[in-house]
C-alpha cells in the first residue's frame, strides 16, 4: 500500500508522477551529473560538487539532456575553515536549500549533486573532524539525521537523485590460512588493506534506503580487435544497476551510450509503468 505521507504530484500531461529515490556513485567524469540532467520535467539541482561546470561546457550535449533545470550553487567552507562554528552556516544553507527544493510545488525532480561532500560537512559540524571518530556508537545521531533527509525526499513525491564520489574499499588482510591478521599498530583491531574496489564515500546505509542504486562507468576511446580487424571505438559512458529493491534480477545490468539515461533506466526497470508518469510526453 503506498505511503500516505507521500505527496501526489499531478503532471501537465494529466498523469500522476511516479516518485523514485535514486542514489549513485562514480569516479570523476563518469557522467553522474549528466545522468541527473536526463530526468524530465522541471528540475532543481543543488550543486555541492563543483565538477558540474564541465558538463555545461560540452558543445554537443546528449539528446537526453533536459534544459529545464534550475541550478543553485551552494557555498562551501573555504580551505582551512575547520572550527565547527565556522562550518555550521554552510551546512545549514545546503540542508535548507535541499529541503526548499523538495517542498517547491513547481518542480518534479531534485538532484543533490555531491551528497558525499555534504555528508562530510555534516560530519565535520557534528564532530569537528571527519576521521578517527570513536566509538562507532557516536555515529548514531548523525546517521539518524541523514535518514530523516532521505525520508523527506521520499515524502516529497518527487524523483530525487543523490550523487556520490567513491573511495577505496578496505577489507581484512588474510594470512596463508585465510585468517584475519591483527593490526601491528593496534593488536585489538584487524589489519586492513585496499581490496582494489571502489565504494561510495560518505553515508554508509545507502542500500537500505534507496529504491535504485547506480554505479557510473566510463570507457575511454581505443582500438578493439574484432576477428582480424582492428576497430576504433569511441569513448562511452554507462551505468550499472548495483541495487534494485523491486527487481533483484536486474542487478549487475549495464546500460551504455544512448541507453545510459533516465529514460533508458526506467523503461528497463519499470516496463509496466506508463512512460508519461515519469514526466515524458510520449
């Protein structure tokens, strides 16, 4: 049964918007912002990450680009501005700008571009630092506040996208017998090393709260051998469906090229939903 707290938004085409919460992660220049700009309707983008500027410098934007997006570039702390009292106004401005976008009756989707940076600032405001925060139980209040932000996104009835940077994943280092090794610097802890994988920075409970989680991908141009021929392949951007609550069978599926956009995603993930309910005309 649909949540009674969720706002119902009627679109100009007479349909009611199908709301959706999407989280995404990716390295620099893998198309996180561009994917968000493929969502139709009237959009609002809260720009915490400054890397969005290169997207708009592209002289040949993809056909899926939606030009009807209002962008608010929020202020972030200057380098060296570590004292909590100096960071609080910046955090409050980003949070309130995001909440105002969710509450705006004129928009149908909101993108928080740089949520991992926002969470880092949130952490700094709480603890005065972003690392070596012990014990782990201290994270409880901060995580609760983040869940409230995501719950308000759900209740807005809009399509809401959170983009995140990635960091190296660290896993326990095993000995020849497959046993975890103690950390020489602190024998009570397990020694950890880089696994070679990348994971989302910031908030760690993403998979519990978002309906879809995407990983953004990029292939540089190069030469591929097909039989006896060498064929030049152009650069490509793609997405991998890393988590999908309603259809686990699609997890691991990748969309590339012209399919790497919001329409390509929802046509695959929700074939039973009228495309007009996402804000498309046809």
